[in-house]
């Protein structure tokens, strides 16, 4: 398998799928990470394809106990003193120099929560069905010396149990949501593999700072969320686009702006409009416009 590997992604859905062929995993809010155990050592890959081994040296060290030829997909997480998952702590680690990362690791060691096996010593595991990859992952991790920061993600085939996790673990541990995977599905890069996810979300007011498309028929809005993040919304409904077009036309010519993730939009003065949006509680979440305030 060539470095870097493209990762599988889940599609957001309003509710978990039903049926006997689904497995449900808790979704943690950390840093997506591919762990490569090569014949020479361990390399850690971010979702973007970057080599992040230097920032996560404690996990790289633990990965040496895996058999050579193993490639795992998972999430690097850091917990606070009360046991809650802290994305802020993971973000600080990821952005640190090797020296600072080593110091942070001594204060708050990371855990690697593995949820898939992409390659085993016997070869590429991606074409194999999920239930076989899951069983192989559990067998592999059972052979690691204890204690180890490398653990398997919690999973269940019972939808009611998954919904209980979704309801209770968000407040208790900071669990982000639930991912559903078909037992027979192979591992496919992108959102073509059929993975589905639900996340905790809330409705908030967001300042409209721009739009995409023509001002008379905007396709999406650029908004500033209460936490300061700027993002593009999902596609506007026709009625909402018509109402917002009146505001945008009155605003006049627009300059070009960019969101935090680099997406371009036509910028308007802040304060002209506020929309109520359904915005997930994590950095990954999509922003869905609900109504003009």
C-alpha cells in the first residue's frame, strides 16, 4: 500500500439506519490518524496525508508493538482530568513542535482509538467485509502488551444501544456521535463506502457575512458562528434564498472573502442579516440554514 492512503469518510444523516446488517461505532472528536507499522518503524498519517509522527511520538512508540505490515485507521484523542475527550488538547498537540509535543505528552498522554484495519501482515484488508476487518482488528489489539494507549473503538450491532450511547456519552465523555457501517461493506476511500453518521447539533444565530452564487439567487451563505468560525452553509431552500436575495441586493456590490477553510464567497457588511442555523457542536459539522431572523 502506497503512502499516503486515502481515508473513508461518513455521510451525515438525520438518523441511524436500521437493519440486522449494521454495526454502530462511537464517534470521537480527536485527530483522524492512520498508523503505519512498517518494517523500519512507525509512521503516523493525518487525514490530509501529512506525516504527523513527530507530534504524536507517544503513539508512534506504542505502535512498535504492532506486527510489521499493519496499517490501522483511527482517531488520536486526549482526555482531560475528568475523563472527557478534549479536541482543544488534541489540536494543541497537533500544532506543536516536536519538543513541545513531547512535553505535552508527558502531561496528557494520547490514546489511539482504532476503528479499522486497512492492512494486516497477510496483506491488504480493505476489500474484506467490515465484520471480518473488525474481528481481525480485535484479535490484533488483544496481542498488545498492557497497558497500551492503542484501543479498539466501542461498537455494537444493537441500534438501541447505539442510541443510548449517543444520548448519554455526549455529556459524560464528550462523544461526538455515532457512525454506522454495513457488516458486509469493504473499506472505500471518500464517501463512497456507505458509512453514515449522526452528530450532536444545536440551533444558533449566525451573522451573515456573504453568499455564493448571484445575489438575486444565492446558493449558500457565508456565516460567522458564535464561536468565531466562518463557514459556508449548505444549499439554501428556494423560499429562504428568495428572502435573502432582497437583503443582498440592497447591500450592493460585494468584495471577495474567504472562510476559515479557504472557500471563497461574495462578502457583505456584517450585521445586515442574521440566520438561525443548525450547526454541529464540533469543528467538522456542516451548517444548515433554518430561517432568516
